[in-house]
């Protein structure tokens, strides 16, 4: 089973850059998208957003042109969930879960705090709220693949200029400590890092549009597939697709054996 996750920074912009032309070539079973930045009415009359052979589910933000997540899947889900139970984040369309038996595939978009103190405060509220949610998921006896833009680089290996970013959102000590809890205390697994324990550089998934960040590979690894330990033995391959650019992020593609 091949699953990809991508922050599209606007699904309509990504479509113009060839996202849906790439879809049949990529060999995917599931594509999780974040930052869709569209309403249902923006997409429903364009067949490009409903490709043949794919089931598409969305959770749109109430605010137009903002956030939102989606999942494209080859197989119809048995259930779709789109509420975490906290209006501040549910209204922003940050979570979508598709269920297949005991397997859950989640598209998740954590808030960014880079716009200023108000948005950082919202991000911190999300971290506080979401950790118990993850704990419940971990204890539920289900297999989880949580795909998304987590907006946190975990360690120094996960961004190029780590020294100069220690006071910036996305690499703040308390954010990294929170992610350490996810991978440590709660026992979730970073799929890419499990297969590429010491890799640096090639795992980056986001580059600033400023300067020549992409050309010089001055990037951040902030997009993850976070899985329950039960799925770790089924990991076969993980990599970042950089042959074509659909947004300021790149797709993280992971292959699993027999997860359905």
C-alpha cells in the first residue's frame, strides 16, 4: 500500500501545477492533502478534483481560502470522521479520518505559529488539546497512519539552519519536546525516520519561497507519516518526491506491506 501526504498550499494552485496529472503515475493508494484552501462550491463543478477511480473526502475550513484537509483513496472508506471535539480547530478543517476495518488513515494539519504571537498561541493550544487525543488513539487498539503537516521539525537533522531557528516557530524547544512525547512516551513511530535513521537533507519536505532556499536545499522536514508501532514492521520504503513541484512542500511517499 502506497500512501502520500502533501501540503498543497491551495489545491487549485497545485492542480494547475500538475498534481492530478501526477496522481495516476504515482502508484498511490491514498493521497492525504493539507491546506486545501477551498470550499466545496469551488471544486464541485470541476472534474479535475474528482478523478476517475478515486474517492475524495474533504473537511473544509469555515473561513474561505484557509486551511482545510482532504483524502483521495482508491478504496471507499467504511467510515469518515472530521471532528476532534474542539471548535477552534474543527472550524479550521484540520482533521479528516478514513476508516478501513481496524486501520485509520488521517490527514492532519497542525496550526503554524510563524505569523505571530496570536497564531503561536493557537498552535500551543492545539498541542495541549491534541496530545490526549493521540493518547486515546494509541490505546484504542487501532492501526493509525497519521499523515500531515505537523509544522514542527523534530531534531537538528530535520532542518538545514537549525542554529538560527531555535527561537522560531516550528523549532521551538517546547514544540520539539511535545513531538518527543509523541514518539517517546506515547510510542508513535516516525515512518520516514524509522527507515532513514541518520539521513539529513534528502528528507526535507518544505522550503521557504525566499531567496534560493529550494535550489540550495535549505529546507525543513515538517511533513510526517506518524504510525502506531503495530505498523512499523510493515514499512518498506519512504522518500520525498522532488521531480515535480506542486507547492512549497513536497510529497512524502511511504510504502507499507499488507496494512489492509
